[in-house]
C-alpha cells in the first residue's frame, strides 16, 4: 500500500472519486456532507476537471444525467432531504441505464429533521425512492478506509453494469477522522461506452439516451432486461463481513457506523461470558442473502441494530424467513445506539430463549 | 437540374407524429438546416424535452439525450461541461421551460452556459391535451381555464425573453415567429445565429419561436397562423433582446 493520511470521511470520498477517474462533480450544499463539495471545488479545477455548484439538488442530479450520458465518470453527493429531491433524476438514470455515483451521508428525518447521523433512508436507497421498478447498487462503508475502497468500487461497478451506485453513509462516517491508506496506483477499470451521446463525428448512427418507451410491449421488454441485469448483479456482487459468528449465541446484524458499535458490544459481552457474532452487510442492495445461509444454523436468534425505527430488519426477516427469531433495537432522530442499548436487548432476548 | 430545396441531412428520414398544421415540423427543419449549414452534426448533442417534442430524438440525426420535464438546461449543462468543444442544444416547450423548468433555464442563462435553447411558445400544453401554460394569454380558454385565463386566479403570462434579458449571462436572445414565409426566414436566421454564438463560445443563446397548436386551440391551420399574428405578437413582441456582439 501507499501513503497513510489522517483524513475526514467526506474528504476521503472526494479523494477516492478523483482517484477513480471522476472529473465531474455537480452538487448543492447540505450538512453533513458538504466537505465533499469543498474538496472537489478545490481539487477538480487543478486537474482539468469540473466542479459546479448547481441551483438545486434537482438540477445537480440532472447535470449528472447529462454528464453520464456522454460517458464521463460523474458524481454527486447530498444528505437525506437533498437525496429526496434527487430521486426524480435517480429514476431517470436507472431508466436510461446510465452509470453514475451518488453519495448519501444520512441525517435524521423525516422532513428537514436534524443534522445528526441516521440510517433512516435505508428504504429509500434499497426499495426505490424514485418511481418505477429499478434498483441501485448500495454500498455501506463502516470506516474511513472503507469509504475509500467502496467509492473506487462504486465507479467500477457503475460502469460495469450501467447502473447508479450509491454510497450510503451516515453523519458519523462523513464527519469522523481516521487513518486512511491510499494505494500508489489505483485499479481504474475501463468499460465499453459506445452507447454514449458524445457526438457521432459522422462515423456511426446517432446514439440516443432515453428512459421513455411509449409502446408498452417495448417498455415491458426494457423492464425485463433491467430485471435480468439486477439478477446478475445480485448473483455476482453480494458483500458482507462475518465477525465472531462461529459459536455465537445471538448474531447481531448491523451496517455502517452501527456495526462498529456492535463490535464494541461483542467485546463487552465476551467479558461477561456471552458469545455474540456480527453479520455486517456491505452491499445493502443486493442484500447479502448468501452470507445469511452460512450462519443461519448457528445462533438462537438474530438482533438487528439500526439508527432507524427498523428498516433493514425487514430484509433480515425476509432472508431468515421464519427459520430463527429476528429482533430489533435502534435509536432515531440523530441519537446513536450505545453498547448498553445493545446489551440490554441482548439480555432481554437471552431471557426469552433460556 | 440543380437541386434548390431538399431535406436537411440533420433530420432523419422518418414520418413525424405532429398534428396537421403544427409548426414543430418547421422549427425542427430550421434547427436541422442550421446544423447542416454550419457542418456541426457530428459534434452536436441535442436534448429532448417532455411535451409534444419528447421524442424528437427520433428526428434529429445527431446524438440525442432525452431529459426529464423542465430539466433540459441542467442536462445540457452536464453534457456541455463534459464536452466543452461539442455543440449542445435543448428544444423545449413553454410548459417545460417556463413552468416546471423555470429554475433550470434561469440559472443556465445566468451562468452564461454555452448552450443553445430553442424555445417553442404556443401558449398551451399540447401533449397533455390543452391545459393552461405559463404563457397562456389572458382570457384564453384551455382545458384548465375553461372560463378563460383570469389574472386574479392564474396570474399573468410569462415573457421569457424579456425576463432572461435582464440577466448578464445571455449572449443572444431573440423572439421570432413562424406565421408566414417572411417570418420563417427570419426565424431561420435567428436559429443559425444562436448556434454561431455557441460555436464562437460567447455564452448562452435562446431563440423563442411563436408556434401554433391548432388541435388544442380549436382552430384550423390557417386560422392558427393568423392567431399568432393577431393575438400572440401583441403580447409577445418579436425582436432581438440580447446580442452582445452589438454592444459597444
């Protein structure tokens, strides 16, 4: 590996994007992710790139749509209320099969909510948010190092599948400083972009980037093709981390910064002679069902921990499908679950299954 | 025999879906002729709107990108910032540009975004069957103003050229009409000039084209052309609103 730096999560996302070959960033300020824009505004003009502050999130995502149509690597970032505004463009990008990267550093909602960390946009990220039958690849880093790794991957996956990749982080990850180690040379993968609308130079038929197909039979086939693509991604790209699961009495399920609090709870439990494990989804879509199959027989129960009212827990229940009890604990509104919150719930579950 | 009139190369040889008497076909032709004469088809990327012209990506022979309702100037910005040496144009109706897309057009204009906007003003929403547009004239009957547009209820028709000409970003803004041959020729010159302004990297250019919608106006094609002259031009005066070349 190469250079080690102490950096803020949001800045690492921006630096990683540049290392991935992203030279176009369109955004609109919103806490707690604006350092991404600051970093891009400073760096991109010096390396021949474009930073543009749009008039709104709606305009920013449509600028992304335009830049992605030309085949360039492009990114925008925002936080929860701003992501809601971008959902129109997200749906069009899905419909037109354009590769692009969207970052959501989540804060508490609904509405204007607050500016403290949250995971309450899980449904919006993984189940739709915009209209129509579409999916995004949703990557959930849980450290600053992983913000770097997954941002690089987000660009490669977007190009590989002509899909939008989302980095779904929270205010904790965006704002915290940690050591990150950058590679000396980045693995930037290149993919065919002969579909791009970049001027045909009188050498080929004209390319059209569109999400509209008025003939229902054509639109149905277009949707079937999209679903086939999503199935391929689901088969190829599931990612997860299994931690201390071998003899776990209860397996915690958590992503992002909450997974790190769960590791704290696992340590605390060990001191009390209780063996807990952790299943940490890294891809939230595709949801890592394969990982659950490896551990389904081990625990007496699963406990999902989130900074929400319980969103990912629905996917855990669908995956476990009644084979084991699935419990939930969480905090909302920008409050962060503590090791004690988790341990209290663990004790309650142990009591039930004694 | 010498050929004096032929189909522009920048238009695909396919039937158009527009209603009889609709002037979209003429406006398309003017854009295509400008692209041909300036020999820019190979490096042009057009942006299709939402509205009757939503699928003009089937008609223009250059690369095309279809945009969400009103967002064409933002999409065009993304394209132009990625391909600064290419030619980028949007083609938008009055609902698209002056209602849902007001923020996008104003900010593209004030940034002096080096794109060309072809703005079709026919004072009505055509695609969705004749509702009030921001440009609908006072008293005009539409499916959502069945008793005529009332300023107290619906406000006043928007004059886009006048509004945008107050900004410092635009390099060229002109309003033209397609109601007779003389004006079509003037419109052609304006469209071509708008592209020339972009080629010279002078900044934002917009041509507003007063157009017909015989179907939703409930008029025959000839009456519709007369309505432009008699009712629209008095409210939407023709002329050049911005031309930075003429400034001292």
